[in-house]
C-alpha cells in the first residue's frame, strides 16, 4: 500500500473529518475509497463533462450537509488529539 500526502484548507479538513466521523470512517478511508472509485471509473470509461459535474454536485452536497448538520461548527476550535479521534463522543 502506498502513502500519499494531500493538502487541503482547514475548513475542508474539519468538514471532511466530521463527515467521516458520521460515517464511522477515518478521513484516510474516505479518501482511499474515493480514489479507488475514481480509478475504477477511469478504467471503465473516460469521464464526461456531465459526470464531472455530477461528481462536483455530490461533493458540494456533502459539504452542504456538513454545514447544515453542524451550524455552530467553528474552525477556530482546536480539540486535543484524543478528543478529535474519540468517535464515541460524537455519537
């Protein structure tokens, strides 16, 4: 298995981290799943413009859901690492 480094802005990371916790997955698992699906799709057929648009719509929907479900979410909050990864506390 290969490791990669991905750089995203703080807001995106926090939103994705919250969504991953809702799905009981890690951010790494979400990214891996997304990349696996993307590569398998590319093997089947090239992505059309409409497929790109649908993918962007899905991504925007995830971000909207996070904003909707966590209206008081503040990026300035800095949780200690042990609290950040305590999924039982999120449920």
